[in-house]
């Protein structure tokens, strides 16, 4: 049977009945129709599905939705506030930090988490290392790094 959970998603409380084997990613995309979060590998290897759970970036393909009862989830749709792009979104635009764009939501969610994490150094090498779980098949890595360093300012 399905289990009832309540999530706060991008500031809105949502009560849902979910199958116990359903990944958070699939609940976000299919039950909440938040399709900004992407499915790349479904194996925890590409980072396309990155969202924040209580402020921490996770691969939502690897996490069962039922484990998140009561949690606060932020997806890429929650970055923009009052019609204003988040600084990371603005910086990605300015730096052309994407080509096909498929990995971009996950890249941005990881970037925001890194910018909020005082334990991650601000030098390029530290940022590259911290972003290494987010794969970009187009190879936009240099522009992504540039965007992150611009958004930091
Ligand atoms: Fe989750 Fe690739 S879809 S890490």
C-alpha cells in the first residue's frame, strides 16, 4: 500500500500518498510535476537529480520519498524568488554555463549548496572537487566554474 507523507517543497506544504519504493526524484517529477529536476543515470552517478533536503544537496534518485516525511525540499523551481532569478541562475546565464542544459538544474543546486557551505574552499580546485558529482556531457565545466565564482561575489 501507499504511505502518506508531508513534504515542504519550495516553501509549500504538500501531502502525498507514495509507494514505498518510489524515489524522491520520481515523486517530485511525476506526482508534483516539478520536472525541472532531471533524471540522468538513476544510479547516483550524474548529479542531474540534485535537490536540497533541509539545505543539504542530495541525489534524489537514490533516496526513497517515504524517508523524507517532514523534510524541507528545494528544487530548481524554488531558486527564483518573487520573479527574481537567484544569483546562481543569473551567473549561469552570464557565463553560458550550459550547452544542452540537461545537467543545469542539478549543477545549480549543487553550486548553491557549495556556496552555502563554509567547509568548501573558495579556490577553483576546491570548487571543482566539490562539484565533481555533477557530470556535464557537453563539457561546460569551465563556464560552470566561472558562474559559481561570479555568484559567490
Ligand atoms: Fe540521480 Fe544521475 S539521476 S545521480
